[in-house]
């Protein structure tokens, strides 16, 4: 019988987006005991396909961690011969330094500007400078999502894409504890996720959908008007 576990196994082992370089970063993450904070290989494959189809050039990533998803986006820019660029933001300086080292080691650092700081502060600064992006990838602590949602939409060009990770369940923990947004309780974090989904669902500026890849991706495309 087809079970969810089998579907997930198939998804993570078919058409995955994990190159040898990305595998090196994931092995580094695993050696530090931080596995599953990074996106899944199936999500990298999806990001690359989506970016190519939408002609994405300018990318803002909120939540660098150790550079796994950053490297995925950088590979897309390299493989398509794009002049595009990624700004990635991380609160934890040590993680940002480690991510920079990893991208240097695989020769992808020239596509990326690494910023250390709070996502909300950086978004406000970028907004003041009138910066606009083709794609914003939001992947920070889930409690921050509702406060960041409108800032992220503001930073999108018309038809730009906002992708938000872990919207169906918290990273790592959801798979272990079963905490999820479909059967919510009084959990503060799950309430934040529900609030985020409600914000997107009621936002007339975007068209949204949820994809159950990894721990759930919310995808919002900004309308032209
Ligand atoms: C789930 S991890 C990101 C994973 C990464 N995108 C990847 O797939 O490899 C979340 C990261 O966001 C960082 N973070 C959390 N809250 C933040 C905030 N408010 N501003 C910037 N970074 C934040 C955390 O330190 C952590 O490294």
C-alpha cells in the first residue's frame, strides 16, 4: 500500500537537486549534529526548476544557516550563466562565517553577499533603499514569520516569488513529535504558522499555494497591480 513514508522516500531520492558540492555541505551539517535544519534535496530541485521557469535573477534569502540552500540558489545562477545575485541573511555570526567558508570551498561565493543580522532589520533597510527581488526565500525561526510576511512581499518585484519553508510543521521537530499546523494546539509556534498562512490567504497582493515538500512550502506570487 502506498504510504506517506513511501511517497516521501520516493520524492527525496528521485529528481533530487543535491550535487556533490551540496552533499559536502550536508555532510558538514550532519557532522555538527545539526541535520534537518537545512532544506531537503527535493526542495532544492524544486527551487532550481522554479527559478529557471520564472527567470529569477535577484534573490534574497533570510536564514543562511550553513549555506546549504544558499549553495542551491548559487548553483542555479552558475548553471544558467546568470548575472544574478543572492543576498543571504543570518542572525548567528559563526554560522554565517561557516557558510561563507563552504561557498568559497565550492567556488560559489562570488554569487553571494553574506549579511549578519536580524532578518527584519535587514528587510527594512533594503526596503528603504527601494531594493526589489525576483525571489525571497524565508527560512528563519518560525515565530518570526508573521512579522516578516508583509516586509517580504514589499520587497518583491511584480510577479516576484516569496517562498516560505516549514509552514506545515516546525523544522526537525515536526517529524519527531508530530506537531503540525493541521492539528494545531495552543503551541505558540504553531499559532505563528497558522497566522502566517491566514495572512497569505487573505492578502489581495498575492496568489498563494502550499506544497507539501519537505516540511511544507508556502509559495506566494505577487500580482502585477
Ligand atoms: C532553518 S535554518 C535555515 C536553513 C537554510 N536556509 C538551509 O536550507 O540551509 C534557520 C536559520 O535562520 C537563522 N535565524 C533565525 N531567526 C533569524 C532572524 N530573525 N534573522 C536572521 N536569521 C535568523 C537561524 O540562526 C538559523 O541558522
